[in-house]
């Protein structure tokens, strides 16, 4: 990532701004941080010209994309998202951030730095009250930048709709934790000089890995805060496995298709899984698996942004087909078929016949005409 960022920034003439950012990132390591930064800059500066060509360039981008994918997978796990971006989306979206992100960040810092040299700003800062305030704000600027960077990552990477307020809350949490950890880790390093002397140069590697590990933990904690801020109902559930009865799955499937058909016929924006979960007063963890079965049955179109669209005209989708989507085997099942006793097959056949007789040829639109727009508060049995 540093090599790519350095190459891009060099094209814009901003590559010299990379070194202060690295010094700041490894500042809690003290003198060891300066040593690591100097070595990293040396490695990055060597990645020039013909070194970034052919197979080397391809491997560099593959490694960077792979790292971004691992981060996305972690965030998708936090947000309870089962699907991931396809290859084309990963390449275009990841590379746009990797290439433009450093340019935007360095440009913002350069603008902030240029303001300090502005004549008007300098004259204003000579006033004691304003000058002290600006100095204080300047000290907090790095932490604000880190918090905004965390917020952008929380908003962009999960393959689901994340409210900016939730992302900002997670970013502020991550920024505060990062600032506190920096001070704590700097004290830890200062008190461990004797131990570092024993381990000599190898201590640099140990300390750097511990600090990077803590930074990633902070990033994941901020993601959790962002998720629970947007979905407080999950605080009671956590990551416990939730089991559904067959009637619950059928009711959820019919409700999903009714909401989708309602939006489709009204010409309003397609609902997301979170929209359906909020309307049914259920956690999205219950909606996702049923949605996947409806997609596998060809009733919904798989979407990268969790929006739910009918695969065909809802007037042509019968209630019987929706019930079958959650009852019958689908392509996503590991064991779609089994060897059942003849008596069991006979009973299930009778149940299917009873469902066909009860529902007839009614389509999804019949749910919109049979019921009002109000949803019952009766508990799902």
C-alpha cells in the first residue's frame, strides 16, 4: 500500500508528505518508530521505475487488493453480511480508494498547513485567546483526521447500507481509542528500554507488530460500535445462532415479497434488508437467510447493496412459489436431496396438495389487496 501510495503521490508531487504521516503513525514507538519509518521510506523509494512493471506490478496490486478484501470480510462479519463484492467491484472500488485516498488526505493536510502561513491567519493568531485556541485545535487535528479516516472506512467497506451517523460514531470511538492507546503505548515503550536492549534489533520488529496489532483491534472495535449504534437490537442477540421454525420462515418470506411488491408497484425505491427488518420489527439476521432462499428460487434479484428487487413481475409470482422457496431444496443447500421413507413422501405430498388448494393461483399482489398497509403487532408463532 505504501509503495502504491508513494507512486501516486509522486505523480502529483506530494510524495514528500508521506514521511511525516509515517512518523506520526509510529510516534508511540519513540526512537524505534523513527528507525522503522526511515527503513520503510527507504524500501518505498526503491520501488520506482522498472521495479513497478510487469509481474512485479501485478503482484503488488494483487497483494493490496487481497489485504483490502480481508478487511472487508472482517467488516461484513461485524455487520452480519453473508455476501461479498464480486471481483469487478473489488478492483474498481478498492483501487479508487487506494489511489485517490492518499491524494485526498495529503491534499487536506497540505491545505491545513498552508493556512498557517496565510498572512491573515497569522495576524489573527497573534491574538492571545484565538492563538491558544488554534494551537489546541492544531494538536487535535491528527486525531480528527484519524477519526474521519476510520469513519470513511466504516461507511464504505461493509457491503450494506451504513448510516453516516453510525460510521461517524464508530470513527470517533476509534479515534479516541487510538489517541489513548498512543499515549499508553509510548509510556510502555519508554518503560521497556531495558528489555529492548536485551533483544537488540529484534525488539523493533516485536514492538512494531504489537502496535500494528493494537491499531487493527481499535479499527475492529470502532466497527462494532458503528454496527451496534445503527442496530441496537442486536446487543441482546450478539452472535448467538438463531433458529427459526418453518412457519416463521414462511411468514418472513411472504412479508418480504409483499414489501418488495408494494415498493415495485408504487414506483418507490427498492427496500433493503434493514428496511424490511425494521418494518417487521425483527433483526436483520433473520431476514438474510430467507432472502437468500428467495434469490436462489428466482423470485428476487441478488444485489450488491442489499436492495431487494423482484426477479420478474410480482403478478406472475404465486404465493405457492414463495412458500416452496423456503420449503423445497435450493441450489444453496449442501444436501438438497435425501432418501426419505415412502410414508414421509406421501405425507409431504398431501401437505403440498393442501397448500396448493388453499392458495390456488394467487399472486403476490393479492397480499396488497387483501390486507391494509398496517402490520400486525401479533407475535410470530
